[in-house]
């Protein structure tokens, strides 16, 4: 089943299960916001890649009330939920059904953000996407990715897997939640954090760093150089 079809199928129950399936979600969002160098009143132009039902867009839009956000996703059904979420603020959110690994990205953004999406791409597509993200940012613009990563060794990967399963069970994930998550996880193509930080540098980013790491999940990114 394609990634788009998997998430079309998941869209209805997605938001309810998110918190149970991503241990430490609040800390991840907090780290992501903390790393953004914009003033709260700035009209930040944001591109959210793999925006899904709009959870990350909502977090960013909440912190920056004058931000305008473009939400990109290949799942029509996930974006349908996002359209409903933001229906009370017409004009502030734009929705594009598109495969960001295959199409050119729109340009002119101060911030490109992504959550839990880029790990669905092959490593080659991840590298290409990082290059396209660099191209879609204005000079001095920022990229931040909050995503799943692969353990650096088979032992570390096994620890991540054991940790995740223990934490989601503690959080009360139902057998139904877990079955749906395992089904989607078959489409995962996680890469190590070290590889991705290197690919960001290769794509031209500066100030590349990881801001938060908790077993399977990390928040990392970089800045597009500003020419003076
Ligand atoms: C796990 S969900 C994350 C959604 C949202 N960012 C969040 O944090 O809740 C992954 C999303 O990425 C989307 N996605 C995966 N690969 C994509 C691609 N190549 N182009 C566009 N969307 C993609 C899926 O359709 C899905 O909605």
C-alpha cells in the first residue's frame, strides 16, 4: 500500500492516537519551538512538509500568530482534517496535495518545518529533499525536522524499539492503535541522525545541529546562509 493510501486510511483516528504513539511529544514540540529564532509578532512564512492533519502547523501558528502556513501532503484525507482544523482562519493557511519528494517545492519561506514525515522517504530522496528545502528558503531561513531516526548500531536500534513499545503501552495505546501503527511502520525508512546531519551540511545548511534527542525521536535542522 502506498504511503498516501496508508494515511488516507489513518486520517480519521490519527489525532487521537498521536500522543499515545509518540512518547515525549510535548518535549519534542518545545525543543522545535525553542530553536526558532523568530519574534512572536513576526509574519513568518512557513512551509510544513508532510503536514498531515496539521498538528505541527497548529503548534507553530499558535506560537507565531501572524505566521502564514502552507501545508503540503500527499494524503487528501489527512489534509481534509487539516482544512477543518483551520477553517476558522481563512486566508492564513494554504493546502497543497503533493508529493514533496517528487515535485519542486514552492519558494520564499522563512521556515520549512516537518514532523514525522521525511522518514518515509528513501535515503536518496531524503538527501534530495534537503537540497530542495534549502532552495525553498529565503536567505537566513531555517529548516527544522522533528522525526524518527534509526539507531546507530543494531543494538541501539533494538533498544529504541524496546523503549518505544514500552512507552506506548504505558501511555495506554490500545491493541488497535498498535496494529495500525505497525501497519504504517512497514513504510518507514528511518536513517540515522548522524547521516541526516551530514546530508543537511551537504545540502548547504549551516549551523546544523540536533536540538533534542530521545531514543527514536529527534529534532534537528539548520539555517540557509544569508549573503551580505
Ligand atoms: C506520521 S504523519 C505526520 C503528520 C504531521 N506532520 C504530524 O506531525 O502529525 C506523516 C505524513 O507525511 C505524509 N507524507 C509522507 N511522505 C510524503 C511525501 N513524499 N509527500 C507528501 N506527504 C508525505 C503522509 O501522507 C502523512 O500525512
